[in-house]
C-alpha cells in the first residue's frame, strides 16, 4: 500500500512540476549543460531505484544528489570522449543484468518507469555503459598502479589459515579497492579541469 501511495505521489508531483520545468540551463560543466529537465529526470530515477531501500534518499537532499550525479557524469563523458574509450557490449549487458538483480528490478519495471516519466528507455543502460568506460579509462591510465603484492597476500592466507581456493578472490578484492580509490581520485582531479557553474 505504501508503495502505491508513494508512486501516486511521485506521478502527481512529477506532472505538476513538469508543467513548470523547462529546458532552462541550471548547471554548466565546461561546454556541456545540465537543464532543469535533466535534474527532474535524475531525481525521479533516484526515487525509483531507492524505493523500499532502508537508506532511502531523503527528499531534502535529493536535488543535491541528482545535481552531483549529473555533474560527475558530464565530467566522465568529457574525459572518456577525449581519450576515445569504449565499452564491450557483453560487459554492459552483464553489468546491467547484475544491477537489476541486486536492486530486485525487472526490465519491465524499468521500462514502465521510463515510459511513465517520458525518460529515454536506455537511461540505465547509458549510466552502466558510462561507468564501464570510466573504469576502462582509469585502468588504462593507472595500469601500473593497480597491482597488489601477491607475496604479502600469500603470507596472510597462510597466517590466517584461509583456504587457498580463496586466493584469487582476495587478489581481485584488493585490486578492486585500489581501482575504486583511483576512480574517485581521478574524478576529483578531472573536476578541476572544467569550469562548473551553477546558474
């Protein structure tokens, strides 16, 4: 019942806001723009994927979160385009499948949502593809820094009596930690290259 009320509220509020929302530029990132309409779409998307989550995004910070997400994506796109990075279609499909599974969503639910709010039906796929291309970019720039000390890991495995079958998982997890740190750090470095102007 709560979900039905929530979606009715979301639909009614979106319809009301849409009448006032225009394609007026709200944020400029380098030569790229983010409009009021872009922000509304992202806000609706965030509400949608966080429904039923204990850590629901609070209404009072949704605007800020939506704007920050869109700024980050613009920066990533600018950097990806500069280096001409691409993503493997199979990897995109796999990641998309995993995301839907993790979020307990079906393709139909996502499609119905995008249709209801007149959002590009590939909205999620484009976000997933962008994140894969961003990871590919960071891997190509920092390939030498995404290495772990295998000897140290082997010593920890032996010391803590961890099954050797877990070795590859531990190595992968350590590499992921390094990669995630580099993804975040490089985004902050990239932000300094572009003028971000809130209008």
